[in-house]
């Protein structure tokens, strides 16, 4: 059974994702699809608008056969670490033949060529990147400039401007991870259609970015789900309706702002300085802004700089809420790759894949969280409990324990 892997967030799953799923399966002539998906918190450091179980259900209804979870420590990192954790998870299954991702360019050739060169970690590239960061550039901008300086021969019309596009950067890092893992999985890409990754406006009758859809949901407080109905599959619409009725949708950073305030206000600057990625004295800027910030959005606007992008700050605040210090990062040892494979859901085909994966996987396959667990999984469980704090009080106690009692979703039983 030929199998293609995809890396997803589905926040929420929309018609553009359906196009990618269908094309990935068609383009690679695959019989089955394995999706590795972010959990409750996402790559840009924000809470998912609806929990991972609802989003896994969306994926299964669309036709994904097996849904796995990207561990928190990778799901909420920069593009390089996010890509490494995602690809390493798919690689460890031993059942995935190809990996297919969306990109702005739709051209795999230059991405593969560039990844092969960067896999050698050329010193000139690292020096140029660090120089750009020291000059106050954002990571994506400095990254793109370092590539163009290193590889003028590739700075053609194909490459010019493409290396700073978000999906192209992710695709490049997916291929880079494949090289570093010496994985037999082959990469493929599909050109992103009609809506850009961060595009906030709707310009098409049936396809819009997840960013635009989340904006529509929040702008139409009493009718948010109906506002996005033309842009999502019927199954997604119905799942969101059910989650809203249950009081679990929608979640935003504002729900967590009081908890963030507490964590920041009760720590000395020296304590905050130990948080993962808290460097260059940014803790002082945060503490100065906190007393006069009336909301999470206000705090972000006050602290944000060219160097500290919106996504980087969100990740930093998320790490602060979890007290994720550099010493904890050292214990988790994420550079060694995922410590397990967590299963979120499957259908009949996925059940066969799961059975085969238990024989081929190089990592433990987890369908139920035990009390004794790896520090990486402990962090996943803590993130799940933290996510529950954003829910209505009547739901929190049960949802805080959901990581322990929720078993993988079986499509036949949904």
C-alpha cells in the first residue's frame, strides 16, 4: 500500500486543505494518507481555535487514514524545528513513502537543490544569518538574505523572492530534514491555490486561508461559523457547530491572557531570563509593557519589534505560561528527535497502517498516555491541561484530564 505523508494544522480544515489532500494523493499515486498534525498549540505560538481531537475528526471525515500528533516541543517552534519534528515523526513510522507539502512556488527542483546544500551547514550561511539577526532583521528576512548571499547562482527568477514565502520556507526545511535524517521518503509539492498563507481577506468564492477564516469567525461573534460555511467542507462546519454548542469553540489568546499576566507578574526578570528563547533582555521590555497593556493584543503591539516578530513573541509567551526553561529543554533533548509516535485517530485503512506501523516503527507507538512517561510527552500533557484553562469553568476539570482518558478516534465510531 503506497502511502503519502502530509504535515498539517487544520485550524480549521477548509476547502484549500481538501484540494491539497486530494492532489497529494493523486500526484503521488498513493493508496493511503498519513497526516502528522499539531496539537492544541500551533507553530505560530497560538492556541488552536478548536482542540486537536475536533481537528483530527475533521481530517478523518475528509479522508485522511491515520492522524498522528506532532509533539508540542516541535509544533510550537520555528520553521526548522517544526519541520524536523514533523518529518522525523513520519520517517519513524516506517510506512510513509512520500511527503507532499504545499508551497507558493509549486517547484520541488530548486527546493531540493537548496536543501542538499544547506544540509552541509555551510559556515558562510550561518555567519550571514547571524549577522542579519544581529542587525535587527526578522528570522525569515535574515534567512532569505543568507541564502541569496550564499547561492547567487540560484538567485534566478525562480528563487528571487521565493525563499521568504512561509510555505516555501517550510518546504525547504521539510527537505532539509529529509536530508539530515537520510530518509528514504521522497518529497513532492503542490502549488498553493488562490489564498496566501497569512492572507486575511477573502478573495475567492470557495477558498480562503485559515487566517482569513479565523478572522471571519471572530468578527461575526454570533454567526461566525455560518460566515465561513462556503469555505469549509460540510463535515468541518458540523464539527465546529458541535464544538460551539459544547462550549469548546472558539479559543483565542485573549482567553489565556489572565494566566499569562500572572506568570509574568510573579517572576523576577532573572527568572524570566531562563525561559526558552527569552534573550537579549526582551524580558525587561515585556515587564515594562505589561502594567499598561489592557489585552493580549495590546501587549503584543507594545512589545513587538522588527527582530521579535508576532509569531516569535507568541511562542515566547506560550513558553512563559508553561515555565519552559532552557534547562527543561535540555532534559527533553529535542535535537535527538521525537521520543514516541502519538496516535490521534484512524479509519479502517488507518487501522491496517497502524498494525503495520507497530512492526516497522523505530519509536514507541502511543495510543494511551501512561502515568510514567517521557519528559517530551509530559510537556504535551501539560499543554493539554493549559489549553483547558481557556474553556468555560464548567468544562475545565474534565478537559484538563482529557490527555489521559481520550483514546484515538476511530472513524467508524465517530
